[in-house]
C-alpha cells in the first residue's frame, strides 16, 4: 500500500504517527506541501517519504537533529515497507509508530555506548600521559576564586623609620628601655650603636657619640645611677666628646637616683629641657649637638614618668622614642 503524511507540523516525527495507507496520488500532494515548509525533501524507496530539512535560519543543533530524524525516518520506512508486504492486513500507522520507536531507541543506545567508550579512552589517556602534579584539587579550586589584590610590602627605611629621609640627611631613632628586661636602642644611619644584642646597653643612662661630618660611630658607654655614683664619669665622657659631634642618650631602669646637679646642668647646656625633671625610673631619650645647633623642627627629647596607675610594666613606665632626620649641612 501507499502512505500519506498527515498533520501540519514540519517535524518528520510528527508525521510518522499520522501515516496511513492511501493512494499514491494523495501522498504526493502532502509531499509537495512538506517541500514548501522545509525547503528540501527527498523520497525514499517504495514511495515512503523521508524529509531532510535545512531551511534558512536553522542552527547547527537543529540541523543535526533533523538529519538524525531523517535517517531514522528513512530506515523506519524501509522496515515498514518490508513489514507491509509480510503483513498487508496490519494498520500501517501502528507498524510505523512501532518501527520508529525501535529505531530511536537503537540510535540512542548506540550514542550512549559510543560516549561511554570515548569517556573511558579519554580517562585512560589523562591517567597515562598527564603528570599527576600538573592538575591538583587545589589548582582547580583556585580557578573559580576571585583574584585578591594585595598591597605591596612597604619598603624598610633606615632605622625602621616610617618614611625615608630626604637626600643629604642622617636618619636616627632613640628608644628608651622598658621594664627590667627591655633594653634601650640607639640607631644612627641604620646602624644600631646600642641595643640588647651587642651587650653595650646597661642600666642607668646610655650615651652614644657620632661624628657629625662623617656620620661614623665614635664611642658608647652607660652610667649606672642606682647601685653607685657615676655622675662624674658621665660628665667626663660628655666633656671629652669633640666639637662637631652628636650625642644620643637613653635611660634604662633608673637614671636619676644618683644623678647629681652638676651633671644635670651639663646636659641642660646641651639643650635638654627635661633633665631637671627626671625622676625615679623615668623613661627619657635625648639627642644633642656639640659645637653647633640642631634644627628646631626635629624631635630632640621626650620623657615618660613612672606612675603606678598608668605603668605598662610592673613598677616601670612604657618605653619612649624619638626619631627623625638631621640635615648634613649644619656646619
């Protein structure tokens, strides 16, 4: 018998479910209508129509789906042609529907098997030829993360100052001792003249002398003011410092108990305004110039008195610090 394609849809699958035995002339009319809708049609063996459509504006996925449907339709038509000859009394619509479903199932099963085999070979290739340390879970997790912007690490300045000194300037930092264990630090041009590591720092008043012209270290000493009277030794050390030198001073523990008035007056002549106010265990730092005058806009002196209600350490106040830059052209 002959087959007519019923229905108004353009999909070949929609027409399979509506086929029935009709004269060939009527089927050819439906074929002409299908040609108008799809743009391209072909006729298979024995008057069974298989439609392959590639009209304008159709995507690649749609073209592939239509091609598969056309192949399935053609194969189903061939099988249906044989079945109709073997069973002429059976309705063609039922035979076509059953044949179409069987071919669709077979094609999908074939696609599943093909995809499984391809996936297995791909996994085997990756396991055999890709180094294990090339791809890691951590690396895969990093792909989805947003980049984190980090500020560059600040550049270290001389004597650990917050900002660099201008050209033709000396950098200095003086930090007093704190408590019983934290010893003072005197730094000049990034060289620590006195600190806990070089065993120069001691209890009392610590003094470092620097040549202003060259910026080179000359000598250091500390003078105990609790266990003994070393005020005269301190006076001699200051007086022996030549003209054109810098004197940097810092206390540790106690620097006032045996400090006499003559020594205080000598330090006051160097420019100190707090030496007469120093008390038991006061934290005190001071920088002075011998034979010339330092600029007024730099830090020269600070003091922090011991107060049992405010002390950072048990019996001792917090450390005190001064820092800055000294021009090289003062003399």
